[in-house]
């Protein structure tokens, strides 16, 4: 049998044209059914971005050295974190890391950004995982700006160092972490202590701080009087207390007090080495000057051969009274000399160049 006969019928039964029409109708119907029963395509999510400050806490040096601006992490297909600023500070034996990051995420119904499926709330924990390191931190601030709000804050630190380390502290010294300068020594003044191997130092340092919650912060803590700050260089470490925020050392510029000092049982050769005009200087300032020296033999009680008790002069020991002018700072709790309270009965140390004296305060006058 012929496929199409002389009348144009398919297999002699159905006209070819009619068959094509039927097939076209069937194709359209099938396509319509498929369209009706197929799933709607997922709409593209609306994305936006903002910036946040993340406190990563103390980290070891080998991790810190791997952190750089431009590092990225994507916890899912619609969220991305990009590091835009890195702030480092000393934090004990480790390094404190604070990051400014750009967070891209999906907009929710009220127009807020949802990063990794959740709102960006203060205190929320976020991970930053790259092919070089893995960190976890908490959000400390959210808002515009790709850089942390930095300032340079000058503080005066007080510490006691070995004599060798104290001699190494110099203006211009930089404290560097992972190649970044975080503090600079501006000025230093040192004083003698009761231990000849230890020196008290006052250091003016400029700290690279960042503002958080209204505070300037360094090393994870607000920069304020009484806080401890640790600054390390290749030659020394200062672990000092903040005595003052702002200003410079200006040691001894507040006021001058006349102070009477006394030393008992002083060997006669040392007593003879003390003269009016001797002075202690620090940072170009005269912080103490001897104006008068009174030397008398120390008294001892001796028993005679006949049993009598007598008060006699010691053959070599002397009682020395010094009248001095000391440069002090006046505070609400009284004058302070070299950072310590200047009160009757307290011991002060004076480095007079050729001799160091340790004497008891007898009287403090204006």
C-alpha cells in the first residue's frame, strides 16, 4: 500500500492536511498542559550591603599576619563578607584584632539586610573563614563607612623597668604589630628608685586608637586614667598604667614645695658628700634641689665601766637633715612627687648625680 495515494490520503484513510492540523493541535495542548503544571521559576533575590565592626578578640601572631584588607568569605549563595579595614592592638601575649567589613545579604520584608539568614544585631557572632585562617567574632557596630573611626590619642604611662630597659626607651621608638605601627614613644622621663637596678619611668606615647561606643579604645579597653597599656618593642616592654590622657609629660611643672627630709645612721663619708645646690634632673627639668644640709652625729646609748648609762655621739654615723625644693603635682588627695604621694613619713629617693639618697619626709610646706 502506498503511504500517500493519488487523492492525498495517508494510508488511503486520512487526508494529510487534516493529519497535520490534528498534530499541531495536540502539540499546542501538550505545551499548555506542561506550562500549567510546571513550577514557577524562583525570582532573583534583592541584595544590598552595609558595613559592620567585628571584634575578633586576641589572636596569635601567625594568624594576624595572614589577615588583609580584601579577604572575603561567603557562608551561602547570597551572603558575602569582605574585609575593608584591619585594626591591631597589643592584647597580652597575643594581638587584638578589630575588623571593619562589608556585609552583603538579602533584603527582608522591612528593608533590612539579612546576612546568612539572620539580621545584623549587635553582639551577634559571625565567622570569617578563608583558605588561610578561621576566625569568629562579634558585631560591635553596624553602619556606613568602610574604615574604622581612628584617632591618635596621647597618654602618659607610668611603669618601673630594669635600669637597662629604662635606658633603651627613647623618643621616636615605634611599637609595630604585623608590620603596622600601633604606637609611638613621644617622650620619656626616668627616676631613681630604692632599688639601684630598677628605674621608674614616665612615658608619653601616642596610641593609634579607634572609636567604639563613644570611647577611644586600645588593646580592647577604653583609654582612660588607671587603665593598663602594654607596649612592646624589640628592646623592651612597657606594661604601664595610664596616669593622664592628653598633654605631655611636663614633669615638675605644677608647683614647688619645700620639703624637709631626714636620714639616720648615715656614714660620715656619705654625709660629707652632700652639699647645697645638688639637684636631680629629668627630661631637662630640675625635679629636686637641695637648699640646705644639716649634719649631726648620731646618738647612741653607752654604759660606763661603773655602770652609768650615757648618751654619746656615734663615732662614724651621722643624722642628716636636708632642706629641699621638690617639683610636685597638686592633686585632690595632696601633692605627688614622681607620681607618689608626698606625705610625712613617706620615703623619697633623690638621684643627685654623684650620690643617691633615700630619705624620710619630715615636713611638707608650700
